[in-house]
């Protein structure tokens, strides 16, 4: 068992969050440049989520999944609906709610986005080494789960 001082723990914690935040900013910048024209990261994220979910979600469920306000999700969904990428219908069980599904055009847009970002992602993983990436994923997933539990 390794014993650390509070200062060492604080230093490691600050370094970890600094690196994660810096990486997030760099990833967003690079992805924004390669995504198809007019597509934002938030659009791709929602389309990817809906494609993987293989079913409908309510705007509230999507907002919770992405840790954003309902207003922010409504704004994103409005843009996606305008582009024809999602279908939004009333919830037949509760007329106050709506349900969202990905459209065929949305699936094609998501697939085009994945094709556009794959060279970037593949290059980064290749340069870092597959083993290093595999070793990092459990830590990042555990960190996300811990932070999600506290929200």
C-alpha cells in the first residue's frame, strides 16, 4: 500500500482534472474541424446516442443522459429536427411529453460523421498504443461513473 500525503493527493487530483479538461478541449476542437459541415458535436452526440439506443427517448431522458438542461436539449433537438435528422412525436401515454427517434437521414448523417472522425481517432489511438488506451479506459469509465453518481 502506497502512503501519500494530502499535498501529493491534491497535486495528483489537480493534474488529473487538468489533463482531462485540456484533452476535452483539444478533442472538441479537432472533432469540430472534421465533422460534416453544419454538424456540431452536440448534434453528433445525440444522433450517436439515439442510433446506439435503438429506440425512442424523451427529451428529459436525453438531457439527463448528457447532463444538460432540458432547455439546452430542446435547442439541440430543434436543430436536429429542422435538419430532418430526428423525428419528434407526442407521447401517446402522456400528451405533455414528446418522444424522439433518429430518422433515416439522421442515421446517414451520423454514419458520415463517424467516417469523418475515424481517421483522427484511429491515428491518436495508434500513436498512443492500443494497450495504453485499453489500460486507460477503465479508469476513465470509473471516473465518469463516480462523477455521474454525484450529480
